[in-house]
């Protein structure tokens, strides 16, 4: 059960809703509230949508076409909201955005200005949609112009966030410690091994894997307590994936290949892995003036500090001028 008798979420689910909202805001993406399950209860749906709007959600999912018009009424800025937003934006920009201003007896600072800009952007978007209803674009050039304008407005309202570094930023010797970590599970190992059609029993067969400790030690001794080895291709893919946010997110053009891949220590289900990257080399692209070629060495460590994977790869990277 997720709601009380009046239809409101229980506190634990309100907490989940709030955490999703804050995570979306922190990531700079639109925050969309979940569905209201009773498609016949329009009053309940509208109350839930109003609550979502008040706490900062940008929209709400619908389950039934009948909910759409009610949703528009809730999230479309009212006349009072438009007038207030216009006044705040005007006053803030006239003040050059310094310090705080007073509006209607209230203190206004940067977050209020940002919110007001979003309100006006939504108004402009709604008006664009309304003005285009029932019209026919007469020429291809008009289509291109409108499309370009729409893309610019979309970029302003919903900017994309890229965290990776450009070619110029990836200087030789730069060392990056990546924030993403991952505790790998037996399910990861089984799913990946089956998806890649790898029937090797050292990954799947617990009975046969009991002697893995003897095979890996090379001294013939065995405690008969060995476990299935993690599929090394998963380890490699995970290592590269963990490196993306600080290194190549949104700035890479292509992965050109791997020159070296090593697995010095085995990985077992339950191990927790982290990653680091070192920039080994970089050079200009001879045929692509807006791109460069960078050699990266990724290293994965387990919870004991053992190196479990080391991979050297070459990537085609964007330059800042190509943004």
C-alpha cells in the first residue's frame, strides 16, 4: 500500500518522491513526477499534480488521455505567475544581478530569477505551439529556419550537461580518479556470460570452480573453496564505463581501439571495484582539424587495492572549438 485513505502518498513514498526530485535538479534534467493510478479520480489527479508543481516538479506522467487536459491546466503558468515572473526578470536584469532585490515585500535572489526565467520559457513554448496550430509552412527554407530556432530554444530551456574533458584538457600525465564504484554480483556475472554466449564453466559452474584457487596459485594446493571467476570482458567493460564521466562523457567521437588489456588479479562476485585513468599520449588528428587522438590508460582496483584490470586505449576526442 502506498497511499492513505485520502489518496495521498504515505510518508516513506513522499520521501522517495522528494529524493527523485532533488536528484533530477542536481543533475540539471527535467523532474517528472510519477503516475496517479486511479484514472477515474480526476480531483485526486489534479491535487497530486498541484502538489508536484508546488514542490518543484516540471511535469507529471499520465496513464489516461483524460488526464492530459487537467495536467496542462495545472502546469501551464497562470496570468499571475506570468506577470510575477516578468516583473522579477525585469527587476533582476536591471540590477545587473548583484545582491538581492525586493519584490512585493519579499527578498528575491538568483534562484528566484532562474525560476522566473523557466516560467517565461514555458509561456513562450506554449505560445509557439498555439500559434502553429492549423498553419502550414510554405517553403523548405521556412522549415529549416523554424527548426533551427526551435532547437536553439530547446537548448536554452533544457540544456544538455556534458562532464567529459576536451582534447585540450587531456594533458599528458593527467591522472583522474573516478567517482563511480561498483560492487559486482553473481547475477552480473551470469547475465553477462549468458548474453555473450560464453559457456566457460569457470564462470558458471560452482562445483568445477571449487578448484580455481589451486589453478590460480599454481602450487597445486587447494582449499576446495574456490568460486566462479568473474567474466573478464565484463570487468573490462565496467572499467571503461566507470571512466566515462570525468574523462570522455559527451566529448568523445569514437573509441579507436585497445593496445593492451591485462587482468593481473581475478575478480569474484562481491568484489567492489573503483577506477583511475592516466593520459599517456595525445596528438592532433591529421585529417580532422576539430578533433584529436588521445591515449588513455584505465586501471581498476578491488577493495583490497589489488589491480584487477589495466587497459590502454586510444580515443578520438572533440576539441573545444568544435562545441
